[in-house]
């Protein structure tokens, strides 16, 4: 028996200037990334390390589409105050799995300046994995200050402050099912 679900078109939050990617576009791109990852890691065991908090929605959706054997762990970093990167990255908590001689896929929500992701990658490499690759939902190349090798990219976004689908501004807007540009009046001076 087929069940049809009625869905409402997502309303744009009043603090959002415009939506960049809808839930449907994000799902389609996540499916495409999962197909590539499944092909690339076929016959191998994979450890996925998510960078919290921003990656949790993307990681969860990507994980449900993977067919290769996977273990999941997390690390937490902080480097932002509001919309500004402090360029000083702090490890809040670390992975618990032993990564030595393992294939690791580091998952993050966005690569912006590159400081946090470069820190996370270097930190994971210090645990002597066999391989470390990076997957990000969003890439904002105009802001890059540190080069980070990213193998899998969902979308390239303009140099605007984006929120939704796990990405936040001062811990708000993560719950939005789409990715949108935050109105500049919402950003602190």
C-alpha cells in the first residue's frame, strides 16, 4: 500500500533574505555525494568523523544513504564568535574511536576560511589513519585563508552568511530545512 504524504512548501523565516538551496536540492546533492562515496569506498570499512555541531544534519542524511560499512564518531571545535572567525581553533572534545590505520572521512557543514577544517584534518592525521578525506556540504572559496584538500563538495556558496540545515548564527536557525542567507540586519555589528 502506497502512502502519500502532503507537504507544505517551506516558508522562509522572516530573518532570511533568500533561500539558496531547498530541502529537495540538498537531498538530491546528498544522494549524489553518497553514490560517489559508496563507489570510492566499496569493499572498505570507513570511519566517518563529524565536526559538531554544524555537520549533524548533513552527516545524518548522508549516513542513511551509505551502503559501505561505517563507524561514526564526532569531534567538536570552536572558532567563531557570531559571524566572525577568531582564527583560533579550540578542540572542545575529541573522537573516541581508534583511527590508526583506518580510512577516515571527515564531514563538516562548511569550509569558509579553512582554519577549523585544517585544524580538524591535522588533528585526525595525528592519530595515524591510513587515509583522511574531507566532505563538506558547502564551500565558500572567496573567504579561504588556509588551503584544505576537500574531496567531496555539496555546493559552492557566495560570500554571504548562510544558515539552516545545521548551520547556525549564535546557535539559532539550525532547524531550517533549507540553506538561506541571513539578513544583514540580524548580524551583530
